[in-house]
C-alpha cells in the first residue's frame, strides 16, 4: 500500500511528465491532485509527441486509469479537446479509463477573462499567470461559489448555478472595465460539455481508497513545482493551489497510506516562467545556450503558453529546502545532456550573508554564491549507463546528491522515453 508521489522541485517544467510515464508502466491509477491546464506535460514516445495539460501522463499505458482529483480546477473545453486528441492518437479514453472527482471545480471562460483583467490591473506587479483562469477558479472555490463536476449530473440546477456564477463574474468584470460575457451562450455550451462528461464523474476518493487497500500501485502526479506552491512558494509569485507532496492526500481525498514514496523531479539548471525572484537567473550567452532557440521541442519555451522561460544555474539551496518540505526520498535529474559543451557549470550552494533560506523570504536582493565545476563535452543523448557519462558530469551529479543528502536515482539525457540512466 505505497503511494508514489511525483513532484517538481523547482518552478515547474522540470520534466515530470516523462517520469510519471516511466513509473506508470506497472501502475493501475495515475492521479492529478492540483492545478489545471496551466500545467503542460510533454511526452515523446517514439515519433509521437503528446502534450497533456489535464489528463495524467500515465494514461498512455493501457492498464492505467486516470484520475482528475478534487484538488484540481478543470476547463471542460480543454479536457474534451485533450480526450479527442488522445482518441485520435489511438489512446481510447472512456469512463472506464478516466474519472473526474465530484469535487473538482470547473473553469469557465469568465475565469479566463477575469485572470487577464486582474493581470492587466496589476500592471508592473503582475504575476505573469498562464491566463488559464486558475486563480479566479480557486478564488470561487474558496468563496464557496464555484461550480463543481458534481453539478454537471443535474442539468437543470447546473445551468442555474452556472448562470448565477457568470452573472456575478460580469459584475466583477465591469469593475475592471472589461466587456460582459454572453451568459446564455456559455450556459448552452457548458450543458453540452456536461452531457458528455457526466459519465466520467465519480467518487474518486473511494476509488483510490479501494485501490490502495487492495495493494494496487497508485501514482499521485504533481503539477507545477514546489516553489510555485501557494503556501511555501515564492508568494505572491506562485500559482493558486498547493503543489507540495503533502497536498496529494488532500487533493485526492485519501488518508495517509501505509507508506509514501516521493520522487522529486529536478532539472539540472533552473527555469521559471512568469514574474518573481530568481536568484541564479542568467542573462548572458549561457542563458541563450541553456534556453535554446526554440527550434528543438525541448528548448525552454512554455508548453502551455509558448513564452520563453527565464533560465539560470541550479539553485541547490532552494532544492535542499524543497526536499525537506516535501519528504523527497529520491531525485530524478532531467536534461543533463543540455549542459554538455559548457566550459564551466555552476551550482548555487549558499546566499551571501544568509545562513538559512526559505523560498518564503526570497527576494531580488539576494546574492547567490556558487560552486564551480569543470564542464564536459560530447553528446550525452546516447548514454544509458552511469559509468559511460564523462567523469565531470558524474562529479556534478554526485555533488547534488551529497549536498542534498538525497540519492539521485534517474538521470534523463534526452526527451525520448529510452533516453534515461537508471542508477539503481
Ligand atoms: P497561474 O497558475 O496561471 O495562475 O500562474 C501563476 C504562476 O505560476 C505564473 O508565474 C505561471 O507562469 C506559473 N505556472 C503555472 N503553471 C505552471 C507550469 O505548469 N509550469 C511553469 N510555471 C507555471
């Protein structure tokens, strides 16, 4: 009865999708517990690239059931599009294979418009959201006026609740000087969504309880990254949900199971989209090198928004803190191949004049101190064995392991499922 949790240890975009995919090979359930379509998981399997925003990445394996947990906010339009795309790619999505929690909240176009209006209103202090309506949907949840998946089961009351919610949003939009939305047409569209999606709505908490009790393998798939967590991230430059491992229990409605194994996915350098402090950010030639020019699918441009990501050296100070806060048992490092051919690579190991740091108190004035490593050359994408990595690359990985006091179990050296080194 082990719950396998997979989280991102940075500001998202660590490459979680491929590890959920890897660890799902023998899983029965793969469950998302937070966020919405602000997430973007890219999977490259042979020649096919899957870009998933809502459906858990483990769905690619035929024996898995995907769960969209109560901690999520779901845009039904995006979900249906994703289901269509998977069906077209031969991955059949049916109510047997995908379950939506009764208690998950729905995102409407009003949430999206409000997201944009709030950002515009914030001006220079904007968060840099993905514009997917995430914040306003969670706001509705906390204000107890949200519309939930459960509501889709009774079309008459669903339409009424939605109408009330949208009318209230129109009032709010007025305050921002934004145009009112056509409530009737959105309600019509959402009634059609509800008809299609209602067979998928279920008591997912009960399903997962039974699964864990029966000793089945359940994966809790984190979204975003621990540093975007609403409580423990770089507030206010965070998302509106809890991305830490502890929220897997709340966001899926399960008690703490017999044992939990948490894998932290960490890119070997740091990236961030949106605003907020980023002590190790680079602006020089190395930043272009790390980001890429967008010509490769794995270059550092957002899966959801296409925005160029901010890039910098790995911040091991924050990583260590995240490992502690999330009870990370092991690390999976991604993109080691990208660091090849640099003369020197660096890791931030301290902040000047600060003995202990938390993402909670991070600010732009903080000065990182680095440990420098000799770079290595050559293409790592074909390497499959730890021993075959250049000695300098191994030193770099071993340092992370030692500094964080956490074993590095996996290292990815390319976007393909097979481009992976398993150390144990
Ligand atoms: P929101 O989640 O759209 O409200 O955006 C809030 C912040 O989280 C912004 O800085 C976004 O760029 C960031 N963010 C949200 N989801 C992701 C993600 O999946 N990867 C990386 N950044 C994200």
